[in-house]
C-alpha cells in the first residue's frame, strides 16, 4: 500500500546556490511519495530547477512575498500532508519520514516539528506548550502539517509569519508534536539573517549602532503579533 502523498512547497527568491542545495536534500528524502511545487517569487537571479529524480511543478509569479507564495503553492497542491520548505534549508534524509511517523504515532496532533541548525548554531525547540508558544516562537516554518489542519498564511504579515500561523492554529485547538532531533540545517544570510542574541534586545545594547534599527523593526513586528492574537505580552 502506497504511503499518502506529501506536498513539498518551496517558495524561493534568488539565492540560487542555496536553492540547489535545498532541492538536492529533497531528492535524498527516504519518503518517496512526494510532489514538489516551487513558487518563484519574482527572482532576479537565474534559478536551476532541475532534478534527475523529482518531477517539479515550477511556477513563477511577480514578487509578492513568501506568505503569498506559500498559499499559492498550497492551493495547487494535492497532498494529504504539506510542508513549506524554505529555500535556504537542507533536511536530513529521513526528516520527512520521521515527521510523518510522528504524526501517525500521535493522531491528535496537527503538525510535526524538529530542532534545527542556523549555520553552525544549534536552535533547539521544545515539547509543545501553548503557553510557551504564546510567549515566543520555537517552531520552524519547515514542519509537516496535516492538510486539513492548515489555516493559511496571513499575507499581511511580513515578519513572524510562521509564529502567526502556529498561533492561529492554536486558536483552533491544533497542536504540534516535537521531534527532539536536529533534522534541518538553515543557511546564513536568509530571512533569519537578522537574528540577534537575546541580550541585544535589552538596554543598553539595543541602542547600539547597527543593532538599534534591527531591534526597532523586531519590536514593531512582535507587537503586531501580540495585538492580533491578544497575547498581552511584552518583550
């Protein structure tokens, strides 16, 4: 009996070398019933969308941002499960299989997530906790989601798009299951390149040149999530 279809949706904007590495890691996945949908969000650099193993549905659109690209990929997809695979992320060979197995083992959960590396830095997650999730995001976008549970990305959100999704799902009583393994590698220089260590968000470091503007953008985006989900939290 064939395993259920899993749709891998890859929104991409430039960074062709990282994108090639992403596709190669998808090729090597041990879970074999996959459909690959690449949404090119108006890249200005040439992308190589070729695979000797995978059939790729490549769609190019005007630059509209990652949430629009992800939603478009979802509406095209047919899988019982979907994973929004960032174009700067490389997964271990058994990542999808382990995520799928976790969802089979815990049928009341809506998505499976793991720890990951950001460059060489370990970014550990944690066991699912609604209270912790309302304080901070500890779940990477590249997680396996049951199709029926997916709520759609808010296309007006420019930062913390994944956190917003998990909080929206939480409001529908949809929870995740944690795989305590480092199954994903995220390269430097992408959307996480503005990441700062926690001390940088506090006085006096938040006022330093080179940090001040990043912290300000972070605080504005953070407050938008707080207001939308009525979190009543302060960073």
